[in-house]
C-alpha cells in the first residue's frame, strides 16, 4: 500500500518557491471513521481523511452544487454528505458506509473496491479524484481537462510532457503530454540515493529533498536514442503548470519493508517543485 503525503502551495507563491506542507493544526473538526471487523474500509477511510484535511479542497467541494448525479453510485454526493457530517456531527467517529457503497457501485464492472474486500489507499485516492472530475465535467477528456469548475484538475493535476533528447546525435522524440495526480517514488530507490550521497561524503540538506525524489524517480530509467545511434539516454520530463496541491506517493516495495525509519528520517518539510520534476517551463532548468 502506498503512503500519500501532500504539500500545499503557499498563498501568492510561485513555482520557483518552496512548497510548505498543509498545517496539521487544521481548523476543520477531526473525527474518526468506523472500520468494523469484515468491512476492510481502512483504505477508503485513509483517502477520505487526507481529502478532508486539505482546506483548499474541502472549501472548493463545499462551494460546488451542480453535478451529474448517479444515485447510489454518486461519489460526489457521498463525499459531500460525509464532509457535512464531519462539520456538524457531535459524534467522534462516523460511518463511511455511504461512501463505501458508492465506490463499490461505481467500480462493480471492474471488480474493484468491492464491499468487504481490502484495496489500495493510493489507488482509491486517485479514483475518487477522477470520479469527481466526471461528476462535474462528464463530457471532458479526463487527461487534459481545463474546466475552471473541475476541482480535481484545478487543484491536483500536474500537466507534463516527456521527451527523449540525445546529446550525442541531437535526435529527439515527439513530446508526449500527460497528466498525473500523484508522483510515485519508490522508498527503496529513495533510500539508495541517500546512501549514495553519504558514500560521496555529501551532507544531506532539507532543500535537496526534491532533487532526491527526482533522482529516485528516474533511477535506471534509460531509453534508446530515437535515431538508434546506440546511446542510452534518460527521459526528460517538463512541468507545464503550477498545481495548488502536489501529492507525493511513497511506494513500499514490500509489505514487510524495514525502511520506515530511514524514510521518515529523510523526509523534509519543504518541497521545491521544479526539483521534483527535473525541469519546468515556469522556472529555471536544472
């Protein structure tokens, strides 16, 4: 199961500045969600709690009313209802049954997120965002949505393109545009990069965390030269926008990973976004 950590952009900030994590001292009421024996809803509850603690997402969702409702399969309605209970209920622990049923109904044809079955929290998080997009702008393409009312893309989407450029012969591949809501990083690759730095007697500084993420993300990711000149080249990814919320998913390569302490020790409290993506059209290249 991937662990998702989110970073929120500072008000008035730009891409060349650091990102600060959202405050853990949220003004929103904090409540638990039931996970009774046999429900196996921990993956859903984790995703819902992450979204609830994001002030900018919570406020934006509350301000939306118009959407395409799918009845029992409407994740939009179920999430808004659960958020309203977070805000007004006096109970310390709430049921997430309506959200669980809406998720199961939405994905029954794909046999995913079904009642009583365990699933992945990170995949649940992404699919909730994608379903919210389709509830708001059902006729828009999911990858390149530009609707101002789509909080999924307006708040979370990182719009990038990737391209191979050979420094030996100068050949380049056609740019391939894509959108991602989560940048996934292997915890093993991340810790390996830290070890290499220490072997070079380099001091690990907080401002280097983004570069570590980017290096771990592209480790061993070599492609053939577009003109087949024989060179192996790294793919180049360019960030085209400045999302308000940046989501980093740390992927554990094993259920019994012993890297937890190493990962937590190496986490930084700031994130330089161009460093994560390697390149940016909105800031200097590096």
